[in-house]
C-alpha cells in the first residue's frame, strides 16, 4: 500500500513539473519587508506568478487569495502548523466566491502581498519553512496541476515581554537600539526625527534624563538626596511623565519641520542651534532651540536646552 501511495506521489509531482515547464509559469515567494520576527509579528509575504513562457496564460483569481494560493508553514520536523482562525472562517463561509480572470502575457507577472495569519498562526519561537502552492482552477483543489514555489526559511525569536527590554527595541526593525558615536548635530537630528514620528525609544536614546531631572527645581533636591535605587525610580518615573506629556512640555513639542542653523563643540561640550517650525490650523510658530550636549564615554547626549520665540507667520 505504501509503495502504491509513493508511486502516485511521484506521478503527481511529475505532472506538476511537466505542467509548469510546458506553461512557462513560475511561482515565487519572498518576505515583503524582512525584519526580526516574534510570535506576535505581522509577517508579510509577497507572492508572484511570472509567465516566462511564449504564450498567454489565463486563470481565475479568487477575491480571497487563499483559494488560489496556499501558504504552508512547517517545522523542521516536517510538521505542518494548524490553519488560522481567519483561514477556517474564509473557507467555511456559505457564500459564493468572487473572482476575476487574469491573463498574463509572456514576460508579465502577477503579484500580491499577504500575511501569514491569513493561513496559519505561529505561537512558538523556532525555525520554520514556508512554501506556496498555486491552483490555477481553484474550483478543483484536488487537481494535480499545481505549481510549487521556492522555500523560505523563517526564524521566530522569543517574545520581548520584559518592559525594560521593550523600551530599547526599535519599533521599525524590532532590533535592540544601541547608541553609536554620532556628532552633536546628528544626535539632535535623530532626536527631533524620533519626536516627529512619536518613536519614544529613539527619542530617549540620546537624552540625558538624569541631567534634565536636575534642571527641574522641584526634582533636583530630591534627586540629589536619594539613594541609587531611588534615583533609578525617579528617572523611570520622569521618563514615563515625559511619555505622557505631563512634564517639560517644551521639549515635547513636535516640529513640522526643523533646520540645523549652527553647531559648535569642544572635545567634551557641544551646542546645536535649531530653527523649528510648529504648524497650527491658521498660523505657524517659529522657535529657536539651543540644545546643549556633553560627551560621555565617546557618546554625545542632550543634557539641557533653551528656547527663543521668533514669532509667527
């Protein structure tokens, strides 16, 4: 019995290869915006069908892509992951499936972006392999005439659940943020760009919170008389207050645009003059910020600032 099943598998595989070669169609998958992935990440996959043949090829493309294109995810032990809730719902609807006919001329291709959660749910960290199948006639899923894609290797890291670790994660790449040796003007540009994007982790990266606290009259004495552990708590509380825009609102203003006017520095101290514009509904306000930086262990950080109002326009 096993021998018969194996022979049938070989026949189906041969038919698939012959069909693919005869039509000149190629199915490929790639990560759309590859990054570091965690179980809770949204994993985008770009699926492409290319006509490398010499004749036109037509197929009916279902409105729900998973009727035509199947993404399977397996562990390294060749165990397939279960279908996601969305996949089950989409394929158990008692409704007609809408589709449109697509014709690919020689040299043309058809692509779309989908996410893995349309097919399966990854709940554990580990290494997985992803493969796609293309069924030109989705009304006959049992048809042996299917295309197979290339295989992608997917690495899922353990979830970042510790709050302290989350606070140093880049929200775009999900990598751990690290201070690097930037000149004072680039530090200020990095800081202001982060504020424009409301990227708090980057906003705090080159900000000397301990010095800012000591610039606050109501906090300076308390900080000076606190123990090391109490100072850490004060810094964390101050950081949270900044995030909630409850203190030091001048440094939290979001400029619609800014330009570096002047930069000067010695080996240990720096000053960056910035013209910042703040747009409101009927006017724009212009301010001149002077950021003061000091260099500690080769890294420039902002420890103080001054503001001068330049009027409106």
